[in-house]
C-alpha cells in the first residue's frame, strides 16, 4: 500500500508517495527554484501547472 500526501510551502504544493512496506518517500516539487515563493498562485501559468499535478496526484492516489 502507498499513502499519498501533500504539504504546502507558501502557495506551492509538494507531493509525496509513502509506501507502507518500507520507508522510501518520493517527493515531487512542482515549481522550479527560480520562482519566488511570493509569486505563488498569482501567476496563471503556475496555477495551470499546479492543477495538472493535482489531477495526476488524484489519479495516482486512487
């Protein structure tokens, strides 16, 4: 079994997959490091990118 999780740093989500059988955690940070945290969801291009990741994460989590 794999437990999906999301944490939020400012307005940026970070997606995790945590397998129960062992302690390996997979992390996906959506935004490149060059963007400032203060820009966050104000940038339409970033919102579209985040929504694509949320949809993929939701499908994976089922």
